[in-house]
């Protein structure tokens, strides 16, 4: 995966083009972050489709490094609530580890994201927040 490949991936994510996003993944991928695990196209669409009904999430690449086996990214992730995402709504989806956000609120967070690559595609993803 090159920086240009990753920029296309992020552009698709920021555009909510989940099918194109998933096309960057190898067969049987494993995405695990913040207690969420995604392994199929439908799971990806379900999770992000739900979240993006309430928030506009934008990823901005700050640093990128890659080898044949790993892509490592430092990114600024901006979350802007477009509707109220309440504790009750999160709990109903089994997402107790997430925090509510009120319409109009904005959160920015720095993330370190590691992508383990398999034949140039994403095989697994891990993510950490940085204070």
C-alpha cells in the first residue's frame, strides 16, 4: 500500500463510500477498535452507517509509513455531531464503551492506526487514541 493508495482509501471513507472502503481489505479481514470487531462488508456498512447517521467523521492524514507488511498512520480524526447521539441510543446498539455527543459538538482526536497488510490489501486494523 502506497501513500496514494491510502489517500484514496481515506477519501472514500470521508465520502462514506463504504463499498470502496471495503475493497481495500483482503479476504476475511479483522478490524478491531474500541471494542468493535468488523470482519465483513455488511458489518462495516452497519457500524459506520449507524455512526454516520449521527456524526460527520473526517480523517486527516498527518503521517504515513508503509512496508510490504504494515502501514502505519498518524491521523487527526474530527467528529462533528449532526444529531444527538444519546446514551440510550448507544446502549440500544450495545455500544456502552462509546460516549454520547450532542448535536453541534465537535471532538478532535489524534489516532495511531496500524494496518497489517496481506498481498497489498488490509488484513487487519488496530487503532489507539493519543492524548
